[in-house]
């Protein structure tokens, strides 16, 4: 058991809280109540995972930022003490460079940084605006209700990332179906593994084509690194797979969940709908990213050297889990944190992480959300939920949180 510099540590493993913790059904936008209780009373405490391991759970914003920026904390899943998310049969593997440490992490990350630079992303804004407008036109052209997830939230990031990578959009349904299986918490190991192999095989074939006939797309850029001998074909495929999954599954869930949150907060929705100020829309996106949480299994790391954090000594070889959803509700950083307030300056949130492993694609995600939230409610000012909130099915069964469907009408 780790030494402590302050505060008690439970003596019996039976007294440790289990993680992840159940969400409160009556308020699906809020973190589990147990997390808030821990943040107030025991912000750094041990929890028990499915395999009996006992990593530290970190709930304070300042402690999480300190750990995420500390080179003594490893993202490598092979590091001793790393808290795994799934059973050994679940097929949890490395998603390319995000589960590596520097210098290899930095070397691989630099290969795909350029397309996500802010200037490059801003150049895509007109194309994203057209995608959003065309999808809204399609919804308005048919009688409601419609499923906003299927008709709007999923196609937007799928179209964008397919265009960026150079993947034919005709194959987007193939990717959506398989990536849903890959991130589904209750998928069998066989289902998850098969879905991953299907997508990886497809991408490997496309990369092979780009090796022979390069184009002006991200896959060709990755293939060029193979030609230069910087990575092999397998590493190129893993990199492309990571970008594809991260590029559409997370943003799609944020579009739908954010819309539902706004519909449940009509005063805030009115502010967004009535504003023509791009800076206000950008600020609203930051607040929605703070208020909501689509990754609810925590950022997981292993400690490689003893670290004092929050008045306690965490030993080398112990795991830490940073529950970002509760860090974004820390009242010491965000006053009245459980209230959605689009006028709040929420730019310090940790929705995209912090430090060297923070999300590579955050400029693209921000731009897509700005276009969506700045357009949808103006184009359809009477948008409303077409069912009771209690009938909305939330993705408590997935690694990435959101809604399975969102029936809306106008």
C-alpha cells in the first residue's frame, strides 16, 4: 500500500469504491454523485477495478493538471501498474502514439500534426459549413420527427474525417458500424477484435494504394512516411485507425449530447440561437465541452517515479486514473460548476486533456462544433425533443458517452 503524507487510506480492499461508478439516471449530464463526494472528501483515493487492481483516483482539477504534465507519469499501457480498461480477453491494445511516451510519442505525433494546425483547419470551415447546411436541408425536406444522431450528428464528422484522410465517403457506413462495435463496452472480445481487424485491413489496403499513387490527403502523407522509412506499414495503419476513430466517434456524440443539453436549458439555447458573435459561439463550445463528458472511464496513467500529489505519496509502479468529468466540475476552478452557463469563460477545461498527450485533433473538433452549434438552432429555431427525456437511451454501455438516438421535431 502506498505511503501517505496526509489523510487516511482504507485498510481493507473491501472498503474501496469500485470504478467506474454508476451515473445518476435523473440527471444524465452530471458525473456520478460518488465522484463529487470523493472530490469534496477524498480527492485522491484508491479505487478497485474489475481485475482487483487498486489505482489512485484523482478528482481535483489542479491535481489532474499536475499529473498530466509530469514526465514521471506514463501513458504506456505496458508500464507497471497501468490501469487497464477491459479484461485480458477484451483486446485492449495500443491506439498508436497516444499510448506511448516520449520520445517515440513525439516522433510519431509530429508526422500527423500539420493537417490539424489551426490555419489548416480554418481553411476547412466553408466546407464544413456546407456539409452542415446540406444535412439541415435534408432534414427540413422530410416530415419529422427525425433521429438527429443518424441524420445529422454522425454524418458531419464522418464526412469531414473521410475527406481529410482521403477515405471514400461511400464507405462511411462500414466505418460507423465497425467503430461502434470497437468502442461498445459490452461487445464481446471476438466482436471487438473482428471489427478492429476489418477497419485496419481496409485502411492498410488504402495506404498501399497511396504508396503507389499519392494524393493530396492525410493517408498519402502517412504513406509518405512509410516510403521514407520512418514507420512501417503496420504503424501507418495504426495511425490512420486512431485518427479515423478519434475523428468522428467523439465529435458525433458531442453534437447530439450538446443539443440535448441545450434543449434542456432553453435560456442558454436562446442565447446561442440569438447571437451572431463568433466569439460567443466559440465560448459556448468551450462551456459545453466543460459541462458534458463523453469519455467517462478516465485518463489512465502509470507512475514511473515516486510523486507527491495532493498531500500523498504515490509510489512508482502504481496506477492513476484522472476522472476528467469531475475535474471540469471543480468549484475551485469553475464557480457553480453544475450549471450550464454559456457566458462563462471555460477555456481552462480538461476535456481535451493536458500536457504532451492532449488531443491532437482539438482544433478540428472545436471548429466542427462551432459550425454546428452556430447554425442548427438558427436554421431550425423551433427544434425540440420528440420524446420524453426519460425515453432517451444514453450510452452507459459504451466507452464513449452520448445518446443512441435523439428524436427531434420542429
